[in-house]
C-alpha cells in the first residue's frame, strides 16, 4: 500500500495539515519542521497528490515549452536545463517540438494554454509578436529564450549574437585570414541576422570588403552547411576561412571539405557557434563560440517561477555572455596567402 499524508504526519509527529503546508511551502512553517517532514517523505517514498495540491493552489505545477527542433543539440541542451531546474522546483514540463513551423507553434500554444499550464517557455522563432503581446495582455506568464520583442524588451533571455559574430570573425582576421565566408542561419530569424551583422561589423572594422558571394544562407542544420560550402568551393577564388552561424552548419561544411580531400585547418579554417557537445569530438575539434545553454534553460525557469509565484510580470531582459573556445579547426596563415591551391588536390 502506498504511504499516505497521515503516515507522514504520524512519523513526523505533526498534524496532516502541517504536512500539507510543508508540501505547499507555507512560510508559516519553521525550517526545522520542514526538514523533519521532508526527511519522512523521502524515507517513506510518499508522493503528494498533484491534483489535490493543484485544487488548493489553483496551479497545475506544469510548465509548457516550445522548441523548433529537438534534434538540434542547442535546443536539446536548453530543454535539459529547463527540465532539471523545473523538477528541482517541483514543476513538470510538457515539451512541444514544432518542427520550425508556424502552424504547429500556434496549435501547441493553444493546447498548452488549454491544459492550464502555469507558464510558458518559448524558444521558437515564428510565433508572431502579436501572440506574445496577447499573452502579455492576459498576464499569462511566459519567458522567451534566444529571442526578444523590441516593443516589450523584457521577459527574455538572449546571448549577444552580434558580439558573438564579431568575436568569431575577428579571431579569423587576427590569424591572418582576409577572404572569410559566412554560412548564415535562416535569415527570418533574429539570431541569424545578428550573427551576420557581427560578421559584417568585424569586416568593416578591419577594412575588409564585404562580398555577397562569400555569404550563403543555411538552415541551422548539417545539410544546409554542406550545400552552402559546396557552392563556396566552386568559386574562382574560394575563401580560406568560414564562420558558420551554428555548429551544425560548421559540421556540414567540414564534411564536404573533407569529402573533397581538402584538409582542416591546413586548407580551410572554420569557426562554429553554440559549442554543442559534438563540437569537441569531431576531427579536428571545432573552434566555436560557446553559448551557456544549460544556464539559459535554468534561468528561464527561475524567471518564470518568479512571475508565477510573485506576479512579477516585468522580468528584465537577460543578456548572457558568449565565449570563444579555441580548438584545432583554425590555422594562422601568411597574410599573402589569398587562396587555396586547388592544383595540389
């Protein structure tokens, strides 16, 4: 037979109502009593009745999360950070994968609201500002990850993508490269546009001409990096270095470079963005811009719970720092080296 709240109360030497108050984190209960009750709960393996708890608190203790692609390690890592932090705070997660489609985002948004989740964590790019403003109007708790709404400029967690783009491009410039290509993410997304902006600003800073043929739009997936890099290799004067807007694009570019029997970093230097776990295991290990993905997920939960429990709907915009992680995919070159010697291949 499963232990009951009365079993916990009897062993702890308190009234069942006290156990209930401990479970609901009632501030009137002393820390000593809370610790004693939680010790008995753990010993007995008692699981509080979530439905009864919800009826009392008018909550479901469930958070909804929308992400565009669960197979993308960037979003998978953020989701892990969200789940760990949510569970540690007594919340469950309903995770919805939208396949980067606006229609699915809208459907899932309505489903989650219908399931009376206590709040939403939105890591998707397509949901219109109008939908977010509607959540704002109805005082429905939400946090945006890797996205900001300029009209609101709050309740969001972002990394400075412009600065990250500058950092990646500037590193390649400082090790001698002048003909630097950029594989962007989908230019309908703010993160891709901002990384492109950083790339252009770095070129301008060092008086390097921006060339349209050295920029190709990808899709934040390996295939996109592969296709764009194939085009770069067909140029009369290919680049000597590539800045990819995420690590998956970089992996796709590396794949086609090596398939064509070129070497990294001897023939091409390459920098990614995100620092997914795979980045340190590929050959050669990928130099990249690290985003604090687990931290982003945990912070999103912390901010969202504060909105839910304290009614603080005006959480500030959190801008987290990125960091250049230097591995083995880049090589310093002589400034006079302008192109890859294809005749040797």
